C-alpha cells in the first residue's frame, strides 16, 4: 500500500493570511464602535475615524487614509483630525471624552460601555492625583 501526499501550499502562509484577516476584522469593529462612541458636534470626528491594515484600509467617509504604513500583523485605528487626541485625552481646560480606548476594550475584551468608561476614568483620576490635582467625583 502506498500513501500519496499532496501539498496544497505553505501552511504558514495560510496562518499569516488568517492573522491578517483577524486583524482586519478587529480594526473594522473597533472603527465602528469608536464612531458610535465619539462625541458629536458637527460629526467631523466620527466621520474621520478610519482603519488601516496590511490588507485594506477604510472607514473614513471622506475617502482619506491614515498616513502610517502598517507592518505585517499590525492594524491601526484612528483619526487624522488635529483635535482627536484632545477629545480622547482632554486638556488642561477640557475634560476627556474618550471614544477610542473604550471602543478597543469593548471589541477586544467584551467589556460593557460602563466598564470601559469606568476603567478609563479611574486611570485619569489616578494620573490627576499623582500630579497633585484636586479630584472631585460626580
């Protein structure tokens, strides 16, 4: 009895393709979640949130792309608006209105919105206390 082995391709390439597809799916889901959580004034911030992986980019309704080039097994989600970082982290004169970090926690860890926001607010309060600022809670 003889056994014939047929090789259909390099299995490591299949695994790489699976990883890239998984990263793409995660980035798409984080983008959608971040858009739904972003603060809305005129909608520019939410419309500017986009993703980019080694396979594909998208999410931005204005047809723009992130300028960064992801390496293999990397994916990026973000915005190219100049004030996006200030919305996410706040400033000396403005409280943070996080939308991207909670989106990552919700999509990747299955956290609820309340849990994700509570985690971030606790982190922000800890930073403020370490910086010697007076912290009040609602």
